[in-house]
C-alpha cells in the first residue's frame, strides 16, 4: 500500500468533467499515472517496505523467548486479548503510538527506525518518518533501505533531484530494492527530462524479471517523451493486455495512436481513460486523509495494515531480546485481524519453545 498522501498531493487531472486533461506543468506525463503506480505497488510496500532489514524466523522467536527467562508472561486465553478499537481513527492513533514506542525502545537501531518511519508515513506523518530515516543514515550512511525510503518521500513531494540521488545510491548498494523503487526512480527521471535514463532503468529491470503492467506503462510514457510513438504503442498495449484497468496506459495509448495517424482508435482510448481515471480518483478519495478523515478509509484495509505492522514490530522486539513486547504485538495483531497467519505462527512458535498454551 502506498502512503496516504497529503492534501496538496491529490491528483487533479482526469476529473469527471474532463475527457483528457492536460498534464500539470511540473509533470511531463499525467498524474493519474502516479496514482496508478502507487496503487500498483501497494502490495509490495506492505510486504517489503514495512519489514525490518533483519528478519526473524519462528525458531529465532522461540530462542529469544527462552534466552530471556521470565520475560514472557503466561499466555492468556485467546478471549482475554484486548479487543480491537471500535474506530479506524483509534487504530491509526494506536499504530502511531506503537511506532513512537519502538523508537523510544531502540533509538539507535536502524531497522527499528526504518519500520517506525514506515508506520508514521503510512498514516500521514511523513515529517516524523523523514526525521527517523535521516537518523538512520547518520547512524549508518550505508543503510540502503533508509536511502530508498527517503528517495520515495522526495518523489512524493515532487523533489525529483533528491529522489533520483537517494534512489540511485540505494539501488546501487542493494539491487533488491530496485523492484519497489523503480517506479519512483523512473518517474523522477522523466520529470527531470531524462527519458533515456528512465528507459535504461526499466529495460535493465526487465532483464532481471518481466515488468509488471505498471512498469510497462511507465516505459511507454518514457518512449512517448522520446517521441518514439511506435515503441510507446507497443508498451502501452502490453500493459493493457496485463491489466486493462490502467487509466494511464489508455491515456498514453491514445496519445501514441494520435501521433501514428489512428484517430478513431485514439478516441476509444481517450473515452476509456476518462472512465478509468474517474474510478481511480474515487479510490484515491477513499484512502486520502487516513488518520484525519478515517470515515473515508476502508476499515478492513486499515485493520490489515495495522495488523501487519504489529507483526513486524514484534519481530524487531524479538530480535532485540524483548520477547514480552514481541508477544504483546503479536497478540494485538490477532485482536485486530484474527485471521493473521503470521501472528499466529509466531505466537505458536514462541509458546511451543516455552511450553505454554498457545493462542
């Protein structure tokens, strides 16, 4: 899930009353594409970017608990776990407090600072997140994940020069980060008028693994900027074959077809773009303002995100020898989202090692 953006970052193109709005001056391609990119990489953000750098296995969890005798209280019955807060606003406030508590516990531990920043960023406090990620780099200038996080934050606020600087150094240090950073990096390069570099980045990623529909769409936009309309058409068509709902791909394909002398086909995609962009803006409106306008946020989406953060914060505590706090976080994850398999697996491993009754 991409972070909940500020009011100023809401896309203004593609509204219901306009078929194909012109891109804003500071962007060289439609902001609706940025919305779609954010939605497309949401799953990666939740799975990867909320994860601390040093993972914790089930066996490690158990060993941490055993290695700290008396640290883990007796496992309470499942029905005695604290109930999940009734409102989305309360859940978001609790998640932010959990992030603050994590930093208070481990103020000099980069994975803890990284994860705590992810939590704050996800729920609208990008200022605190950036402060913590910058602290990471003071502690360890080579910590690539903090650089990637700062690059994504710079991209979000339209600071493309710094976004490129952070993301290029991050992905050079840890090529695994390219998967989740590629869209922000390519978009930043294009907004700086460096389409050839964006193409090189995307083509390089494609040699490692096939590009997603969003990746193909961004590549099509890069070819549009290069005025290579035949190549752009090819990439947009491939993107739509993989994901027909991509509004930005319809926009780009309409543009390419117009330049290739196919006005009737171009008009079909303009109409489809108008329809899809309205749908995407409605989604944006529902997630916009999380933590401040919780009635607009899907409660199930927030519960899932908060439960995932609880699991990952518990891992950090376990790895730092705080099995009591780890247990607390995993029990909370189950209270917020009872079907969470990760939380249940970690708790079962912990209780099995300690000879206690599991959840």
